[in-house]
């Protein structure tokens, strides 16, 4: 069988003039996972439009496309194109799960939820000549999960070729998160077998790894065993977790000991009322500053995620947040405009309150205001969002945040990471065009790896506060 997998470009990434580095970071892991279910004799191609022009004059029998909300328009155009050429077109992923009826108009078969159970079932039906129109995932397990077919993509096109996921979903249920709708109808958090995860890690070349799991620390038992198993592997790695899990004694230390050097954390907001309203109760009454100190003492950099436009946010929220983030010495911050993704509890509430302003999915990229904010205008929200980025990544603030670090090596690492990431966007564009990305991976490893030499081996991690004071205001 001739089968083609496509990751269509997110709208912004279609520009021929600008290649933001974030679209050349990770290979299409979801599709490589699905490809692993095919047979040896199948002729498989996998194209990622973020890093290569698509071949559109080929004639696959089966086409499988992953659809994100901001690539939906492009995905549907590609689906229509291949259906017109006689291929059987399958659409799946987050956006198809959220809006299956919309997607079905462009597909022969749609898939909702994770694909590990539905995709093999479909393949069997397809080969038997009776493919269904829709497959809904209900069986949630990663048992016997084959290794993703990483041989199908060119790792040299990505800065971070060694991305992996060793769990699916998250045990929490925040109102704005895609997670609840994507995993409906079955378990919404489950992990690989530890041994299986370790074997996959060992198979990856080089030093650097990026775990794309929503919350890698979510199961302390699984994560603890994973980190124990990774000790001695000489890896440096990055991932995501919650504030609460960072404050737990023990797990973070194990993670740092086996190579954790940078962690993405959803702080979301400095206002407890916002946390309550968004169902993000696991962040309530936690000492954010103590979490950051613990990470810093272990040589782990922080990528802090914040959401603007929550109902308690007024015009002052941008400055307050940036000031706090700089004062904490955060290396990187990712800001988002609150985005009510279809299928989420937040979306349902916004619809009920008549506050949705646009259903142009291209604008659902967390950089546009698509709903009516409670305490400011949509324009003020967008302006504030951009000004927060500008302020946080101004040289004055980068130097100020770097100045909170102990010793010149710590300060230099901060400057190299933060400056190299956000201040060098035009340089990244050029590097991507020259095909030189792989040359920068050793540099990334060096900057990340230097963290361990800084402080942690000389001093113990910051003690946990005996009682958690309320959130900083
Ligand atoms: C990698 C990643 C990216 C990459 C995407 C490119 C890539 N190479 O994949 C980059 C860095 C570009 C990116 C950007 C953004 N991202 Co992103 N990203 C992710 C991340 C961390 C991992 C995706 C992944 O590989 N998952 C692992 C694989 C195994 O799962 P999967 O891809 O979902 O595939 C499975 C199923 O979906 C299904 N499936 C998928 N496709 C198909 C097709 C068929 C035919 C079938 C049968 C099944 C199927 O089967 C697969 C196996 O189970 C996810 C979080 C997550 N953990 O998933 C966020 C996530 C997808 N991103 C998100 C967001 C919000 C963004 C941004 C908007 C953030 C921002 N402001 O910058 C931008 C988009 C900017 C824009 N212009 O739109 C949200 C999406 C929310 C939503 N409802 O759409 C997520 C879920 C994070 C979160 N927790 O909120 N992202
Ligand atoms: S903790 Fe993060 S991944 Fe988990 S439900 Fe909340 S926002 Fe989603």
C-alpha cells in the first residue's frame, strides 16, 4: 500500500519570508507514531510542511493528516486535493476531536482522540476493503506501543530531533486546556512501561532530549523510576511539569540528577481568583518563588507560561506579571492570550455568555483576542500581550534577570539562553535557510549542560517552605 502522512503548516509558518525557529524545533511525532503500525511492505512517506515543501503531484492510496486548530484550513485544502486525486483521506488530531463534523466534510474517515487503538483498527478494516467513516478512541493504553518511525523524517531539519512522549494527557482538568475534550470517553492520563520508555531513550542518538509530555512528573512513581533508570545515561533534557510537582521533595532532585536542565511550568496567573475560575486549583496557595528557587538551586532553567485575559485581569496585569517574572530571574517566559478552544469548558462558558468574537480558527493561536475580555477591551489585551513580550525580552530586563543569578557563569548562561532564544530570531531564520540547524544542537547542549556545574553540586537545594504562603500579588 502507498501511504502518505502529512503535518500541514500552521498558518503563520506558511510565510515564505519568515521561518520562526519554533516551527523547526520538533519533528512530527504523532504521525511517526502512527506510521509504526504499518507493515514492512507498505510504501510510506511523511512530509512536514513546516520544514519542507509538500509534494502534491503524487498518488498515494491512503493519506493521513494531523489537524491542529491553526492548521485546519490548510489541512482541509490538502485533504480536498488528495480526495480529488482518488486517495482515501483520514483526518485526526486535536481539532478533529474538537469539531468532528466540520472535519468530516473534508475526509473519508475521521478519528477522535489518541490514535493508538483506532488507527490499527482502521488499517485492518481498510485492508479488508471496508473502512469506517469515524473511529472514536476508547481503549487507552500504551502497552506494546511500537517505537515511532523516526527514520521517516530527516532529523537534520530540526533543532530538537530527539523529542519523545512517555505518557499521554494529564491528571488535572483546567478549564482552558484541550486535555479534557481530547481524552473524553476513556482514561485521560496514562504512561508507558518504564522499561519501554528507557529503551526508547537509549535508542536516541546524541545527548539532548525533549519530553513533550503535558506533565512529566504527573505520576511520581512512574517519573521516579524513569529518572532512576536515566541516571548515568549522560543526557541533558527539558520537559514540562506543574508548580506543585516541583515543590514535592525528592522527584525534582532525581530529575536534575539524571539531566533535567530546563522546565516549562504553567504558572498561568499571579491572581488566585483567576486560578479558581479556571479550575487550576492545583496551583492555589503555592509559593511560586520557592518553586523557582528550588529549580535554580538544582541548575534547572525555567520557561514560565502565563495566560492573559482571564476574568480578573485588568490593564495592569501585563506590567505586574513582567515585573514579577524579571524579579524572579526567569530565563524564558511564554505569554498567551486566553484562547477558548472548541471542546473546552472555557469555550462552553464563553459561548453561553455570548462572548465569542471570532470563529476564524487561524486566530486561535493565543496571540489574538477571539473573545470579549471582562475588564479590558480586546485591543488592550492584544497590545498588553505584545508589550509584555517586548518588556520581558528587553535587554534591560534580560540583564536585570541575569543579575539575580549567582556568579558570572550563571549570569552568562542566562544571557546565552535568553538572548540566543528571543533576541536572535533573524539569525535563526538565516540558520534554517542555510540548513545549519544541526550545528547549533551542541551549543544548546552546552548551555543547558553548564547548569549543573553552577551551584547544585556545591550546595543543597533550597529547603521547602514549611507552610506555603499565598501567591504573590
Ligand atoms: C510539539 C508541539 C508543538 C509544535 C507543533 C509541530 C510538531 N512538530 O508537532 C510547535 C512548537 C510548532 C507548537 C506550536 C504551538 N502549539 Co503546540 N504542542 C506541541 C506538543 C507539546 C506536542 C505534540 C506532540 O507531538 N504530541 C505527542 C503525539 C504522540 O501526540 P499527537 O500529536 O496529539 O498525535 C496523537 C493523536 O493526536 C492522534 N492523531 C494525530 N493526528 C492524527 C491523524 C490521524 C489520521 C489519526 C488516525 C490520529 C491522529 O494520534 C497520535 C497518537 O496518539 C503539544 C502538547 C502535547 N503533549 O500533545 C502542544 C499543543 C498541541 N500545542 C498547543 C498550542 C496552544 C500551541 C501554540 C498555539 C502555542 C503558542 N502560542 O505558540 C503554537 C501554535 C502556533 C500557531 N501559529 O498556531 C496546544 C494545542 C491546544 C489546542 N486545542 O489546539 C497543545 C495541546 C499544548 C497544550 N497543552 O495546550 N506546538
Ligand atoms: S495542568 Fe496543564 S496539561 Fe494538565 S489540564 Fe492543566 S493546563 Fe492541561
